[in-house]
């Protein structure tokens, strides 16, 4: 039975029922009784495995199809009325052509199956920040993940009332056919379609699909920002908390930073770090003229391999209960899970992520490199007391970063907002041995939004510039690089918890409490203003000076790479002139 009388929702749901032709329709009310029934059904059908409830209470294991293990960027589309609106960095198809293709795939695809209707809120239910969506799916796995990752249930519909505006999301596993796999966004229609996938990143439509691709488009039109950013609070010994939001491409330590444990030097003095969010920030201008941020998600969808007590204690502790593990090793001896990098004790009686008997001595990986955990954020030991705040937290600094062996220094601050937008627009990482292709290839990923911007990225840069003109008390903008290498290829900066030392300087700069040196690329710390207490043996003042140096030759080479990236926008004429001017100004400063 429907849980709402909202005509717009009911009409749309009924249209999709007529298209997909499920045998049954179940509305998700969010009650623990219903959720438990779904868990039991998923175990009975073999869709999920119930793990050891003494060691991992409320935890389950799931395996996706072998051909369906990650986001598929080449099958992800932004379908706007014109190619220009999608821009050069998105896959595009004319909307009516794409709808015809999708309708043929959806036609009767749920015969013999149940359609679940998931009413969900991104953000605290009823908050001015929040957006409501309805996801239709034929997967219990999706339902149970959405319950962790978003706010789900009848209270969402009650708060929404008869408002006709909501994000429409239709997902069907269909045949898990990778040749007909599509993740499609219609920004003008506030609609998402996903078909022939069962992997979280493609089917949890509240996550990247709504929270970034659709939300970035809504934010441009409505005057706010949806960003691929963690949100972090730093509490000093006096009890004052200052907040920053930070964007990093994949494999740059974003989750580790979001749940950072300060070094002993700071812990002993009473410093604390609070995690507001590990992945996505929605930002609006507050009544006080500052930019306020919320994490619209309710859980963590983290990469398992490499997560351990040392690399990310807080993330690991978040997974100890009520968590769904996907594509990890099943330890049959005690009915728990394992993955590469968890510890040095791989199980001897185990099944790998494909469901095959696994022997770790043969050199094969037991867990898929992109295996995941879906865990409630509230279980994180350092979740912020402001996590459920409907108004969010005030942001004093934006931090961009990437993985650069030589070019970028440890930290620098932009000259002003416009220069900061330029710094974000040229963000890049270099490929490592672990990545496909050549080592050291520079990949541009502006604001870490390249795969997630729901419209033309040139217009996205322009939206940043517009927001800067509208925010009375703008956050300062910084760039960091934890990954500078010495001539032998070793990391120079210790990273992990010691990144707190750089964040400390950033926050002092955000509040004008410390001076800086003006360089060709931005403002940089005086070496004595970075606290090295306790790591002097690892990072001498001489080493720190090297970490804070600007190699003009490498920056001049980088300018050519930036021009090449910017040229992608020439066809549409959408690169803001301010970005070209900033690039030319950087070149002049380096020459002089």
C-alpha cells in the first residue's frame, strides 16, 4: 500500500510499475520490523550472507556479479537538451534517444520480481539543505544499503507532504548485462535511471548520482554548492571547533583525512578532530554571511582493502556492527570477513570475492581491490556532535589536493577567491604503479569533480566564481600535497596523523593568526610556523624547506598541461576568461 497521497509521486511510481511490470510492489516504511524481514529474505534467497552475530552484530556479506564491481564512467551519461550543456568532460546522448533505449531495457524487466519503493532524504529530514528522492529498485541489497546511506522511510514522505518536486530514481538489475549497462542523469527532469548493474556506486542513486551529479545542477540553479568534499572539524584545547572542507581525487587519502587521529604531540595537549562527512558536502550561504556545510549522507561507503587499525582506525571501528560488506573474503572458520591490508593473517579456510574456495598462498587476491563496506556514520568513534545538525557547520577553509611527486609543495594558500577557483580547476594527480597505464601521467580532476559534475564543467567553474561574489565571508582556499617524493622515490612527508600539522597552519591562516611568504604560486608557510615537534628526526627544517619549495621549471611544464586541459572547453566557449587570465598571470610570475 502506498505511504503517501502525493499525486506527483504516485503518478510517477504508477508509470514505472506499468513499464517494469513487477509481480509485487513494496513501499519501504523504514520500520525495524520491515528491515529485518528484508534481511531474512535476502539470506534465504542467497543475495546476502548473515555473518557471525557475536563478532559482527547486524553485519552481512554480499557478492556482486564478476562483471559488475565498480562505477562505469564510460556508461554514465548526462542527458541534457544540448551537447554544450553537458560539456566536454561528460558522456552525452540526446534525451529522447536515450529514453527510447532505456524504455526498451526496462520494458517488463521486473516480471517475477518485487519492486521496492524507497522514499529517502539526502540530509536531515525536513532541513532546508535536504533533498527528497524516490528510488525504485528490484534489489533488496539496494534497499538495505540505502537505509544505511540515507534517511529512509515514511517520515520522509510525511515531511515532504504534497510537494511535487522530488528526484526520480529507477533502478533495475535486469540481466546485469554489461553491454546494456547505463547510469543516466536527466538534470532538467531531476531524474536518474540505472539498469543492468547491482554494484553500489551505480545503483545507490542517492550517492554520486543525486548527491553530486543532480545536486550540482540544482545547486547552480538555486544558488548553492554540491561538492565532492570531506567535512572536518578541528577542536583546539580551549574547546573552539573550526571546520574545513577538502577535495581529493581517488587514492589521495580522503577518507583517512576525514577520520584523522592527531599525533601524540597534539592529543596530549587536548586537540581533537571531528568527522562531519567523508565524501560529500552541500554548502549554502548562512544568515551570518558564512558558507555552511552539511554531509547529505547518513553512512560511509568505503573501500575495504588497505583499511586497518593503523591506516584508519576510526573507519575500521565504524564497520564493527550493522555493516554490509561487499566483495570481500568470507572467513569460513569464524564466519567473519577479511581483506588485503586488514592484517597479516589471511584466513586458511576461506571463500574469495567471487565465491570460490580461496588459498592465499597462490598469490591471488581474496578481496576485490574495490571491495566495500557500507556502515552507519553514527558508529564512527569521531563522528561530529554536529552530524545531525539541520543547519550544518561553518566552513573557514577549502582544501584541494592531489598526488604530485615533485611539482606541488606541501601546502600553499591562494591569493584570493578567484585564484583559489583556478587552483581547484587545475587539480591533478599522477598515476602510480597501481594504476593502469604509465606511471607519472598527470590526470586533471578539477575539484575532484570530473566524474561527478552534472553539467558543463566550464559553467561549473563559473558557478564557483559567482558564489565567491555572493558569499560575504568567504572561506580561504588552500592546496596540499602529502605525496612529494625524494630522488629515491620515497615519500618525504610522513602523512596520516601528521597531516594535522599542516591543517593547524591552514586554520591559523584562515583566521589571520599567522603570516605567510608570497611566492609565484600563492602564500606559503614560514618553515618555523609548521609544528615539527616529535618528528624532527623524520622531517628536519632543511627537509621542510624542500617540501615548501617551488620548482619553476616543473611549474612551467605544468602550464602546458593545463593549457591542453583547458583547450577541451574551446569547442563550447565555456571556460571562464578568469581561468585563462589566472593561467597567464601564473606564467608571468614564474618567468619574472
